[in-house]
């Protein structure tokens, strides 16, 4: 199974809110293994812009510390699965845990 997972970053680790991050990790996965990790600067944060941008980059999953309900709905409309409440770890650590089924998200870190 091939997928691309987007993760908002601050200091090289997952940040609490996707809209406030300075870069995204785009992690490509093939046959259950990480094949590449690319870091990209997202467009300016405006409603709906980042979900559309990530969809255009081929992402089909986002792992984030938190995001509002509206943003989650926009991601889903763009065909991107949303996982909120992930810990502040490296993209590789998060994706490995996600792929192995051991990622246990906590509470959505964004309550608006």
C-alpha cells in the first residue's frame, strides 16, 4: 500500500497546531516502509488552503497535534484522513508508529 503522510513541524517534531507550523514533513510510504521524507514550506495559513495544498502534494493522511473541527472537515473533503492528538515526535517516529498500529493519539491539542 502506498501513501503520503503530512505532518506539521516545529523544530523538526510534530507541532501542536497544523496552521501555525513553519514546515511540513511529507513522508512517502510504499509496502509498509518509509521511502522518503521531504520537508516543505506550506502556503500562508488561510481557511482551506493547507488541506488543498497537501492534497495537491499527494497526501492522504495528516498526523497533527491538533486542529479545529472545520479544518478536519476540509481535510476529509480533500480525501485526507485526519489523526489528531499525536505526540511531539519526529516524523519518522510517528509514521513508524502509525504503520505498526502503535500510534495512540491523545486529546486534540486544539480545542477551537
